[in-house]
C-alpha cells in the first residue's frame, strides 16, 4: 500500500497495529516533499525539526501503549495563515514578510496536544482574499490534476499537499469558500464548520465574522476525526451512515446561472446516484439566497479592508493588483450600510432556518466553473475578476447564511458536490456527508 496516499485514519490505524511507524512516515513525507518538483510551490516552508520531534514522541507513545487517539503520529500540513511558534507565518502576503509568531494558534496547539505531526506551512492566496489560488507575489501551487490550471484557494497548498500525497490531511480556512473550492478542484473532501465552532485564536484574519478553520482530507471520516481534535469533542460516530432516507433539497436558480457544463452535469449525475441509493430529492429556490448574496459587497470587502487598510496603503506595491482592488472595494461602504447589511442578514438567516428545517442538507455544485487557466488569470485582469466571482459564488451562500458545508468529490475531475447543513449542526452534517460519500463511491 502507498501509505503516503492513504487516508489519515488509515494511517492512524496502521500505527496502532504496528504496521506503520510515525517517525518513518514523517521522514517519508519530508523526503517526498523535498523531492517533488513543485514542493516549494506547495509548501511555503517545512518545519522539519518540529516534525521529527513530534514523530519521535508519537513513536515512543506507541511503544508505551499510550497513544492519544487514532490520529496520534499522523503528519499533516497547515495553511500559512495559522500561527506556528518560531516559524515564519506570512498568510501568503509580502506585507507580512518575516512575521514570526511567538506561540501556536490554538488549533495547532490542540492538534499538537493530541499527537498530530506538523509537516509545515502551505502556500495560499494573499491574505486569503481569492478563491482561485493564484499568488504571483509568493507562489501558486499547481492544480494536482492539471498543473496548467488554477488550484483553487485560498487554501491552495493545503488541498494540493493532500491530493499529491505530500500530507495525510491539511488544515485550511474558509471565509467565502477557501476550503471547499480547492477541495473540489483537487478531488478531495473539504469541510467548513459553522463559524465559531473552531477557535480562531492565532489565525491571521480576513473577515473575522466569516473566517473559520477546518480540514481538507481524503475522506469524511478523516474530517470527522480532525474536527474532534480541533474542537476537543468526541469524533462523530459514522457507523451505519447511508444515503437511504436522507432528505435532500437541490438549490435551484442562482447556483446554476452562468455555470459551466462540466460542474453542472457532474452535479446532476451525483444527485441521480444519491437518489438511486435511496435519498429523497426535492428542489427549491428560496428567494432568501439571492437577497443574502446581494449583501456580499456590504460585508466582506469592508471588513477585510478595515482590518488591513493601514498595512495595504503603507505598501500597496507589495500586492497583486486584482487582490489589492478587491480589498479597496470595501473603502467606500459606509458604516451605516455595513451595520444595516448585518441586520438584514440576521433576519435572512432566521428565514432560511425556518424554510429548510425539514431537510438533512441542501445540495448544489461546489463551484460553478472548472479550474481556469492559470496563465490567463495572470495576464487578464478582467478574466481573473469574473472567474473569481463565479468560483466563490456558490460556496459564499453557506458563509452568508452561517451554515456548515462540505464538498465531496463527484468522480468527475475537478467537480464537487456541496452539502450545506444547519447552523451548529456540524456533527449531523458529517453523518449526512458520510452517507453521501458511501453512495457516490458505490455507484
């Protein structure tokens, strides 16, 4: 078995069974990363000394029969906006060049306490403000399926590290789709928790009222176990999960407007397979979605610009122009409009909860488009802007409505199916996702 491409849980169970040594596996990952021709485009920096120290400790716990959990000794990557003590953390931005945190982010500290091994920090979009994964100011990871295409972002290196067998799993962050888009475009699983479910302490912010960290992995089971580590709660019991009997609503309308044929046909094929597996499929198009989406310009960019204005305007030449313009787009929104936007959104969230209470999950294509050409994105600002908006449109629905959401591979390259759950219903959504995953793999 190629253990580098095994799921995190498979590796953890192999460690328990004595089939895999944490130190050997960590060394194998470090070797593979350094040998990969695009390793430096995927990892911003490795934490070799830390990884070896953590792997040795995990090895010793195995010998002493003191393992802390199924993921003890499993090696994962971390997005470069998650603070790591003594290691440069720049959030993909030259504005933060040389920034060294004094302590780990709470998520990384919690993972370390549970025995996970930190391989290093992965490249990302500048300050996490794009869904394309393009970053000419530092590095753009290759799409794992087609290096000429964009990898998806902003957790670009995180997704690619998993997809190429350079980490067992990864931790990314999601403000408008930054976990789910790169998961879809690299054919892995990406889970965005409910906002606030995971600590944000020590995570470089983009929009604090939307930002949330979460896992990118090879399976829903991996995501469940990683969420258990990050939250300190027991892992969700996924035994017996099935698509049979699930009540699922396809969100018609906006998610399909201007969508490319590939993601749409892949989505419908996946929905057909879920129906054949016994899921109850209905269709709906609540006007709430469009009204919520209309608030986006009042909420995302103004908060992001408010947080980063001083650093940006002190050295705007250090930023890629399309990203700079996205930030500056929030400059003209008044405080009254921003506050009023949040008041409207709060009411829309209540309406949405009432209208969708009878469903286990709401389904839509993760992204409306396939991964676009990376070279053209670099050369054509208009193409970049349009592609970025379409890339994040569907995922942003979940962020605006405050929902947990998961992207699953459909079996069609670069195309994901997204399931949105209910606010705070992360654990139930993981069970729904596990049932969907089983049905999609079987058909």
